[in-house]
C-alpha cells in the first residue's frame, strides 16, 4: 500500500536513496528533475530533508494535487510541455544551463535500487508470494522489484501492467508498433512515451510478462478500493489491481502480491472515474 507512503507514492524511496548518495558538493549545486507528479514530490521532500534546492519540470496536464504538493515540499516548479517527454527534454536543457544534478525519474541505478525495496519488504513480510503484479511507466519500480524478487526467489512470477493507451513498455517488450498509442488515460502516472534504456534491459531479463488494461477496468478498481477497502488510490496504482481482475483466469498463482503504487489522484478526476465505471469493464478474460 504505497499510497500510504510518505508523499503518497513509492517514488519517495528511490528519490531518497538517490539523493543520499550525492556528495556535499553535488548537493550544493541543487537537484533537477522532470516528473508528472509522484517523483517530483519524492525529490522535493528528500531535497528539503537534505538541505538542497530542487527544481521540477512538470507537463501541463499534471494534476493540481501533485503540483501543489510538490510546491509545499519546497521545490521550484516549471510547468512546460504537453507530455512528460517534452517536460523531460526541457529539464535536460536546464541541466546544461544551471549545472544542477539531474535526478532521472526511472532510468538510474540508485533510483531503481530504492524502488526495489518495495519488493524486498513484501517478500520479507510474506515469503509465500509466488507472483507480483506491478504497474509500469518508465520501468523503475518493476525493475527494482524484479531484480530483488528474482534474487530471493528465482521462480517468482513478475507481471507488469500498463494502460492500453499508454503501453509503450508492452510494445517494446513484445516488439510491437507504438504508432497507435494516444497516452490519454486516467493512469497519468504511468503514461510514459519512452521507457528507459536501463529499465528496458532489466525488464527484458527479469520480467515474465507485461499486460495492458482498459481505463474502464482501472476506474472500476479505483472504485473497488474506495468502497471495499476505504482506500483512495490513483489510476497508475489501480492498474495493478485491474490486471488481476481482468486476467484472473490466466494468472497461475496461489499467493499473489499487488503493488498499490500511489494515492495521489486528482479529485477532479473522480467524475471521469464514475463515467468510466458506468461502461462495461470486461473482467472475463
């Protein structure tokens, strides 16, 4: 339940571990990143704790809740670009101009290691787990989890999940075309156009399967967690549960672990969630 993590998402783990590896001279230069929200909050909070300045480039469609939370943690916010990729490219230009230390949201070994502690803790708490279902954006979370989980239990099954309309890692994994993707999804936290090179290599080596789910299934999972478990989760987080609901007849597992990656949903999204739930979500696969 990483929605209960500090800053409301797993990203706090990787950001904190990464910044703790920096020297005092590097911290004095400040840190810089691009993010759709959760990584931004993790970096902002870790930077405040370590006494360094953080600048975050965020795309225009970023939910207000994530922008405001990042500001409240003390970061300087730059809103630019129509997508994460455009915000990322703008932030890399700023890196050259300012000399700040760049904190990549997923394609970084320290970030991946920090995110992997989710899997480590789950297997310590429940060593019977034979399957882990993990939401996938840039791939940092599933990469870290897959490495540690396979090290502990080589036979464990790792399943990644993406939204249908933003299934860039799925297409790379299965060598399919990216041309049909719109990246219009309520799972904004995993709507990443270009997966990382490092994460892609790790995923191809350690992940067993990647599946996709519809926005209708994601919305139904958000509502399920709210009604049945009194838990508010965001679309990216709900994708993992939606995969279990959608593919339960195909997933061979006795003890399945699901990563609820975050809870930073924009309240303005709730009416859209309701609309999507009214459509038929196919969980018969």
